[in-house]
C-alpha cells in the first residue's frame, strides 16, 4: 500500500471479503440447485438457460479472482461483465417466453410461482446491487489477500474448488445433453 | 457448440487454480466471446431477425391525442 493511501480499518476489510464470500456461496448454491432441478426433477435446461448458468460461473470466476488478489478490482470488473451478460440473456429469454407459441412452449416449472428466467433477472439485479453496495461502502483496492493456512483462506479455497467441481459436472452434463452440436430440451443426446 | 463454451470455461478455472492467472483470464474472455456468439446465433430468426414481433405495444388512449398532434 502506498504511503499516501490511508490504511483501511480491519473490520472494513473483513466485511468486504465476507460480502464476496457470501456472493460466491449464494451463486454456488443457485448453480447446485439448478443441477438438482435438472437431475432430480427432470428439468432439462434450454440453451439460453445453459448460457445463464455460464454467466453465473463467469461471475464466480471474477469473485474468486477478487478474493485471492485484494490489491486491485479486476475480479469485480470481470464479475460485472458476466452479471450484465446474465441480465441481457435472462431478459431476452423472459421476453421470448412471454407468449408461449409454436417452438417456444417449454418454459420449465415455476419456483414459488416465478419461472427460472425471471429468477435469473432477479439474481442479476441482486448481483449488480451487491457489487454497487460493496464498492460504495468499501471503495477500491485496500487489502492484501489472506495468509495461506488461515481458516477463512481455507474456506475460500474450498468454496472455489467446489465451484470448479460443479463447473466440471456442468461441462459433462452439457456433453451428455448436446454432444458437440446444438442443444435441445427434448432429452439427452448421448443417453439411450 | 455449447460444449466448447463450457470446455473453455473449465480450462479457465483449472488454469486459475494452477496459478496461471493471465492465461486463465484470456481463456475466460475466449469463452465469453463464444458465449456471446452462440447467444446471438440462438436468438436470431431468419423471419424476424433479432426483433420480437409477438410483443405489440400500443399508445394508451389517454396519450393518443398527444401522439396524433
């Protein structure tokens, strides 16, 4: 940290990383729930749903990057790019599914009365709000990453490894559903 | 196509875990470009282009006089 820049209070640094960890945890939970919906309840994801999952993974990547390098806001920037991508895809899908018509009858089952693309809009707006609040409260770069071996560092590493694990599961699932071609919601291409 | 989007994303995550941060970010942006291309290809219709003609908007009666003047 430069001499001209005042040192940030430890509580502010801790709160900042806590917010990031919480965002990563919530995103990991949402992505896990999506996998559970897919395999336990037979909700085969549409191509735009898969792209929305991709955007959430990209957001996780940015948060993970930010958690490991607290000296700049590059990770937050990457997360914001993917959050905007999530918002654009989910809004377009919501507008596509507004009126079921031939070729666009499938919109999946609602959760608490709200369909998945609309939930994605809420998630994207919540992420944007989360990043905005975080930047408004804690500002720019201020902290060095935690020391290796610290409990919070191990927790973060565990969470990031879990996100990579569900990303690998999603990749296998996409190959199973779509092969290397176009995706369809009619079934799994590689399953009999 | 979707498989390549997820494959590049997974490679980006693995490179990041391996400490190759610059390569990881490059791979992530490659996957982003593939995703944007796939998204645009998916929503493009030969009949409508990128438009959504099933969404019809009308000027509300209260504003109609203002609109015509």
